[in-house]
C-alpha cells in the first residue's frame, strides 16, 4: 500500500510538472526576426555594418513560477525520482526567469546558471569548454585549408535536405509521425521537436549536413523526446528540461563522431562558438564577434547566424550573452567519459538508459533501480550505434587506449 501511495504521488507531481512547464520554450523566445540578417549583411557588404536593433517582448511568468515552486516544495528530495522531478522543476524555474529578463544584465547570470560558463571545468576533468575549443581551433586551423571544400561550391537547398532526411526518418520512427519542415525564423540550421524537425530556410547545406542532422536532431533529440513521452509513469522524461541540455548536446555530438557524420568545418564551428560566447561575456559586441567568425573561415551569412546564437536574448553591445553553445563540447567530454566508464564497470545497460528520455549522465545511476523494477521502461527507439554494443565498445576501448599513449608528446614516431 505504501509503495502504491508513493507511486501515485510521483505520478501526480509528474503530471503537474508537465502541465506547467511544457509551454516554457526558451529557444523560441530568443529568436530574432529574419530582416535583421538581411539588414546587417547589407551593411557589411557596403563596409558599414551596424549593430542589430533587437527589441525583446516583455514576459511576465509570475504565475508559472509560483506553480513551479509549489511542485518543488511537494518533492521529497531523499527519493531519487522526486529529486529528479525537483531538479527538472528548478531548471524550468530559472528558465522562466531567463525569459523574463531578455536583454538585461541578469540574463547572462541566469544563462550561466542553466548552461554554465566557458571557463567552467567539465565534470570529472581538468579541462574547460574554452580550453577544449581553443585546442580544436588550433589543431584545425592548418588542416582546414588542406581539406575543406568551399561552402559555395556545394549548396543544397533546404527543400532537398528535407526530402532526404524524411527518407531516413519515416522508416525509423515506425510508431510515430515525424515530419521535417522549413522555418525562415530559425536561428540554428535545425531544431528538433518530438514530431517536427525544423530546418532553416535560405541556407546552403553541404552534403555532410544530411547525415549530421539525422544523427544529431532525429536520432538523439527527437528520439529521446519520443522515448520520454512513452514512459508510463514519468512523462517528465519527455520534456526538454534545461538541465538536460548539456547531456543532450554532448550525446548528439558524440553520435556525429561515432557515425562519421562530422567534418572539420563542423567541429571548428562548434569550437568557435565557445570562443564567441567568451568574447561576448568579456565585452565584445556583435560586430566584433561576427568578425571573429569571419577570421575562423565562415561565410558572412553563417557568421551572422553564429553571432546571433551568442547574442540571442542578450545585448548586442556585449557583456550579456547566451551561453548554451558551450554545452556541446563540455557535454561531449562528459558523455564520452560516461560511456567509457559504463564499459569499464561492465554497466552496459547505462548507455541504453540514457536514451530512455531526456536524462543527464548523473540521472542514469540514480534511476537505475527504477528501470530494473519496471517503473521506468527501456527506450522504444535507439540509434543503430547504441543498439550494437560491440561497435560502441570497440570505439570506446580504442579511444581509451589512445588517450593513454601520451600522444601530446612531440617525439616523432616516423
């Protein structure tokens, strides 16, 4: 009887949390209008770029924050699932505050609280996202000129990319309908929901973008949302709580790497964004960060979108920036270590549990007993690389081996 009452309480809190928080959409509230792109690039081409004039709407989410606080107070934090619900609710609370403070100095503080700062050390390591980004920029600097195909040489339009992605998506998500749509207001090249993957219009896509978007958006972001919503007792796993962003982006980047869906240009863009965030927080304005991306070899259009990612929700004059883009590298390191440890400790199921919904790497061991008791169910969808443990293990074992070789040594082996 006691267990039944506890489970009923968990389901009640879970239902309330989903009801209150499902409408809190951080990224969509930060979007800029398409005309800002055209206006800035026109000025850039004429040699007279001007800072975009961004006006953010005022949001008052007092009522939602009050409801979230009630949910938090109802959670018994000594219970693993209720602690998970508490942390999810808390991250939405700060997400609501972030939306209320668009363009204000406190926006940067709230963003750092949600996503971290460039100088923060990645959990379990002595390296920060900023240090990792500088490493990748340094290493790729010379290589990129030797291998890169100029972006204007191959230009796939969004409609073609949409059609190619749908060919892979439809047979994969057998029990759900997932469509690809084109969105002219999108800041990033793509954004994934449970049933829609949006592509940015008026963008030149490269051939490598198609498998990269499939692995990153469809087979991680959309997949974990659908798996989470299929949970019978904890549908909060089907919410994109801000606290799961680091693991989600790290997992998606890891998926690109293990499936050979990433190239140097992509890796360099991800690294450059971390540096761009750091520059903005230290006072660089939109134009200065835009020029930095130019120096990194991006096209003017891509530079605008990269700088916009840094300043969305913030202040184009500098100091107030959106720090989400640091989560790609810090999350990648964190996920890589998590998967590596799961192999070393012979906890193979941990990798599968990570796809059962929107979880962090720290959630998995805490919630493992509830997977074993069947209160939580395994993922209904898994990407191919995770459903074949031998491939994953071989990759991680080799990765662990090379990390111990001391490859930073400058002694030649030739």
